[in-house]
């Protein structure tokens, strides 16, 4: 082995570089523990939101009303899931495309879960979302909420006023009744109430969910919901 001073002069800087890389990697990991969160949730602000998939407030149960909003499932189901969502939110659409059908088949259709949809339009991100939410309530008035809900998510890049009216005709709604409802802003206060209730419950991004009052955030796979639903069922259900 060559122990000459020249050899050592090369070794010292190399060791410093290696140590620096290790420390740098650790800093990157520590400073970014929530990597991936932004890929599943659209945030109201730039402030840090709960880790995707975690309850927003630990084990705290938040009192979130179902109000008189659209619901699917047994009204007396032991577990209630409330979604706060927006029709222009791409991650909300992802949830309904990739997870909702599994949730429906395993828990909603079997009477274990009732699922409630409430509006949380983020004007700063989605300028047409509030109007789309009002339109969906006009469809709800005619008994075709979920059909309208589905068509909005499938066409969320194209939900201007004229399209909102066209989609109503497409699913067989009375055009006169729907157009009058939308143009009069009949449900603007209802949509605002949903948003304010969401804010009061601590919602900062969409989609957000409350499983018997416990918050879970993001366009998550069915497994994330299964864990919380099964825990709620084991605890005896009840909202």
C-alpha cells in the first residue's frame, strides 16, 4: 500500500465528498417526507397538507354532516363515507374511475357503507367547478344526479355553461326545468354551504373523505379505504 502524503491528499477530499453525498441524500429524504402527495390531491393553498392516505387529524373524529346531499347505499349502513370533491379536479376523477366501482361492489352494494358526495369547488384552480356543482344539484332535483355526476367527470375539460346544459339533455333531463334552475342560481347557496362545511372540518384539498368522521386524503386505492372501513365495522360502525 502506498502511504505517501500525496496519496493521502487525494483520499481526504474523496472521503469528504462521499460523506457529503450521504448527508445530502438524508437531507433530501427528510425535507421531502410527503413526496407523492401532490400527485393524488389538489390543494387549496400551498401549505402542507396531511400525507396522502393518512387520517387528516390522526384518530380524531370530525363531525361532518351529510346535509341533504346526494347519497348512494343503505341510509342505515354502519359506515358513512363523505367525499368533498370538485368536478374539474383530475384526482377526483381518478378516484371515481379507479376506486369507486370497487368501493361500490364490496361495501356500498352490500349494505356496509353509505356514500355521500359534497361539493368543494376550488375557484383558484377550477373556475368552472362551482357552476358545475350547481348544475349537478339541478340534475339531482330531477332524480338523475349520479348520471350527471358521471358525465361531468368524463368530460371535465369541457364543462362550460353551454355544455352543462347539453349534458342535461343528453341524460334525458327536462331542458326547460334544468336551464331555469341553473340560470337562476338556485343551488349556489347549497354549493357554498358544502364548501364552508368542508373548510370547518379542516379540508384543504380535493378529493378528501371522512370515514365515520376520520379524514383520509387523496385519490387512493381501495386498500386505503378498506383499512378504515374494516376498523369502523370492527368498532361497531355508527357515525
